[in-house]
């Protein structure tokens, strides 16, 4: 495995930054997923175990119900619930670690507090074109996940042996969720070396899988059936599909955050299918539609996300957001499919 993801000079600078900082914050993007939480909690573990620090983990908003089992998740502070206290912490912090986002707009309502904080910042991310002003930028878009980068950084710091089962659980969960249980963006043999090392910490990888993918309500299962039977629109000519989830749909099935996770992958089971798009209305904000895209082989859903959905991501897994009605979002999705028609039909 390639050991160095930052230079030795940067490594020493990082150690100094940590050593000289009293108040440290670890933050991730809005709508935190498994990698956002896994990398953030995992790095917080390293700071505590190997450097004797007590970092605060602050996330912009609610995270999925199926991730509440993660160790130390009860110590996470939600910015949307504790804005005043979080604002004070941002103003008095010495060091902020930004994990799994490439631009501060991705922390949504927390952006102003993060941008205005006088604290020094370190970015650990795997998305393209990072623009977070930071003392150290650890950016590797070819990495499977931010969690992989946290492992690599821990390995380069030579403190992996000190880490606990909690650290390994966080990192495995993050890598697993950001690769769809290692079904995409996971061809590097280094990934499986990392897994072999995480297993030395006696994690139960099968239980982690069940906690993430087999940890839903009956309502969520019925929602899945409803999407596949009544909502899925399939374009067989272009080997693509999309489905919508309106606010009324979500209310009907008692939606909780995380219930839509994985639904976008299911249409890819159709023989010859290349692209699946999910369009979900925000449950609280008017004219906000969350977009998820999944693809197979070399179809670049990240390019589609950037061109049509104000988003981005990876070759086979991307996301974005539209500020419009769900009906208008459907028109955008249909336009996007037509724009990439040659690639989809090829």
C-alpha cells in the first residue's frame, strides 16, 4: 500500500498543529452519510487515542437513523439544534478538521460559522476541486472515501496500532457505505489491505453491514415496493430510469432520514441498465429536491450531476440539489438523460 498521502513536512506541520491546539473541532457535510460520520468520528478517535485531545464533533444537521448505532454517535453535536453554542465554539476553536467535503457551501447553514472561525483548518477529502482555505489540504479524489484517507493518514502517522475497535468500526463503515458495500469505486487492492488491517481490531464486518443495510422499518420496506411498482419510470431505449418521492409520498410511509438510502441502486438490477436517478423532495424546505445518481461501468454520472443538478461526486455515484418543484426536477432529469443519450445507448 502507498503509505504517504502527505509530505513529511506536512506531517510534521500536522503534528505541531494538533499539539499546540486546545479546542479542536471535527466537522463534515450536511446530510451526513456513512463516510461523513465514519471519517469524522474515526479521526476524532485518533485525536483522542494518540494525541490526548478531546475534539468536538459537530455536524450541520440530522444524520440517518440507520447510523445511530455508531460508537460515540451520542456525542455528536448537531449545529441545527445547538446553533448558539456551536457558534461560540467555532469562534474560540484553535483547529478545525474538515472531512468529506471540498467546499464550505456543503455544510449549509453552518457555512458562515465555519468561514468566519479564526481557527486554523485542515481538509481531509476525496472530492474534486477542493477550495476550502486550509493550512494543510489532504485531497485525493481517487480514494474510495474520506474514511480511507483517515486510515492512510493514521497509518502514515504510525499510530494505527494504538487505535481501538471503535476506530476500525468507523473507518470500515465509512469505506463500505461510500462504495456501496465495495461494489463501485473499490478496485484498488489497497482497499482490501486496509480492510485486512481493520479486521485485526476484531470488528464484526457482517454486523456492520447488517446495521447499515438491514436496519430499516417496515414502512421503509413498503416504501421500496411503492417506488419500484408505481414510481419508477424506465427508459429502455436509453437504459436509464428515474423516480420521484414527493413530500406526500414520504409522509404516507412515515419517512425518517435515511429511509431513501439505497433505493437509487435498485433499478440498476435491470438487465443492460446504465443509469438510475432519484429525485426526492425535502421534507421541510419548499422547492428543494435532493438528487442521487448511480451508474455502472464507465458512465460518468458525476459529469451529469455537475451539468444538470448542481452537484458532483464519483464516476458511478454522485448527488446534487435542485431548487425547484418536483415536477420541474423531472423535466431536468429527462433533459439530462437526453443530453447523455449517445453514451447511454452506446
